[in-house]
C-alpha cells in the first residue's frame, strides 16, 4: 500500500525562525554581491564593436597554398594560426581562394591592424565596416615575425579603437574578443587572461597573451579588449587538436603590435636588433648544474661567430638575467627586448658566469632574414650509442664539432634527460666534443651522482639538457 506524503504547510510567518530569516538575507545579499562582481559587457560591445572590421581576401590558388593556415606543416602540431576559408570552386573555372578574418581600426583616417597571415598572398583585400560599407584596402606592410599587418582604406572620421597598455595586464583579468568566427560578423566572446609573456614555438619575437576566450577561424586579426574598452591584444593563434577552439587562445600584445605597425607605416618593414645567440630556459636540474638557486634567466646555448655576442665575448653557458635594466625571468622575455633595440645601440647585459654575476657591454647588431670517418660506440653511463660526424654533415648542421646519437636506451640517464636519436651532442659539461671517444672518456670519468649539462643540437635548434650520472653504473 502506497503511503501519502505528509505535508506540513507553514501556517503563519511566525513559523519561520529568526535564524532562517537571517540565512535568507545572507544568501540574498551574497547573491547580489556576486552579481555585482561579474562584468557587464553590454556597453563595451555597443561602444567598441564599431571599431572592429571584417576582412575578406581573394587569392590565386598558387599563392593560397603558401598561406600559413591550420594545415601549414611549418607550424607546430597543435599551435595553429586560424585557417582561411576557401569558397567552393565554380564548375569549369580555375578556383579562386577566398579567406576571411577580422581587424581593428587604428586611426580615424583609415589605418587598420590585422594579422599578417590573414592577408598573405592576397590579390584583393575587402574591408567591411560596422555600418556594412565595403572598401578596398591597400596593404601598407606585413611582418611575418610578429604576424602583424597594416591596411589602409580611403575613408575619414572612422571610429578608431582606443589602445591600452598590454604591459599592465595581469593573469585573471577579464577580456573580451570581437570578430567574425566562421564568418559570423560582430561576435563577442569573453574570458580571462590565463598567462602573459607566453613563448610559442616558431614565434620567438612575440610574448603572447594567453586567454580562455573562445576564438575560432575568422577571429584572426581581431581585437582583444579589457574592461575599459581598450584594445590590449590582437588575436592570432589557438591551441587545437581539431582546428577549432579548445580553451587556449593567444593574442599579440598591443604594445608590440603598435610598435610594429608604426615601423610598417614609416618604411614598410621592421628592422630588429640582433645578438647572435641561441637561448633556452633553465629547469631545476640545469640551474643546479650552473650553480643557480632557482631556474631564471636566458641560458646561452650557442654564440654565432662574428656576431655582436661573439665580439662581446659572450659564450655558451652564460645565463643572461638582465637586459638594458629589464630583468629576464624566462628566455621568452629576451628576444622581444633585443628586437626592439636599434642597431648600433650599446646595451648593458647582466650575466651569471661560473656562478658569478657580472655586467657586459654589447653593441646591438641588425637581424638579417635569414671528412671524418663515422665511428659508432656506446658511451657507457649515458645509455646511448653515438657516432662521429663527417665534415660535410657538420657544415650542413652549422656546427664545428659534435657526435650524433644513433640509439637511446630506454630508462637510462640520456633517455630520462630527453635526448633523442639523431640529436648531436656538442659539449659535455662545457667541454667541446670532437668524437665519440672523447664523449665516452668524459662520461666514464664523471663522478657518479653528478648532474652534467650537455649542449645538444636538434634539427638546427641547440639547447642544454641536464643529465644525471647514476650512482650505480647501468648494467
């Protein structure tokens, strides 16, 4: 037999205890306070969307194939610039590639900022304004290193955006993107700043702003706003396994974008400062091997001959911790500072060398776009099989010495440190390696338990890796 629920209605207000009333008041006030802390983007979208433009491009099939899009093999596997849309070809005609993107009006007289990859190879660029006017744009200049391009349309009194100071950004700040994802015009999406000064592969000159703002193909080149309605970034890349948004997006800081844009307007190109070094971050193992208390600075892994760094007597193993008064916490902070420095300017570096701090004066250069028998031998405690390198191979790799790794044993020190087949070991504990015999002798003579820096070249990239020699020799 089913029992009926017992209902006990509140017969009068007196049945509510004082503690219940207080709880309701607290919940109501707490909810109101929470709502007041959430940003309201309505006014920002109304006021600032007028400065956002949609960009349509036309390309010949030949030029379109070189455009750096989602499918470009030159870009890292998961970091992709936004794919440009392709219109279906008409029957019986040579297909013409069409692309879309976004941009932001930088000045009332018609200058517009967007991404370089949005307009790369375009035979025609059409800009659609907020009032639906369509204007033909001229490409003033594009810089592939920063992925910034400047367009110009013939119009006056356009609603220009206000630029903020991207150096003032902090993790956790609210931000808003406006653009045309998948061609859907004037779409607004919001999120927070997830990280600043993010270094991405193949983009050494841009300290990216990382956000969790939903951006997709078509957002590329569009603005990222702060709550004041100021542009603080230009949306450029996403992290994706599918080609669509997966929670990580990256924007070019507006301070850098503005600097590049001004140079493009003046000369159509961007000159950058140059030191002539390869650098990397330090992990705790490398910091220990160099006598540093914590991982910080930019570790020099290579110095090019006859470069400004070479003339200043910098060397591999130096750690740059300050450039022109700017502290260098991570290696990603250094390239933008060097690039922004004019040629022939004398600058002061602070480095850590042999566990001691010292200052070095360096004159900035100009960045220009740029028969030994093979013997294989095991190197004992490292757990690798290596071979000597021919003179021709050394010339092709751009190195003067080193040995190539032919095999890495799983679970051994080299594998644990991240060494891979075909890596070239250039030096062992700061001692240049000319052949396999030298490497084997040095590794065998190293005190068990020591952490040793290896200078390694991998596919034209050179870096230090910390290898710990085991207390017990591997069997």
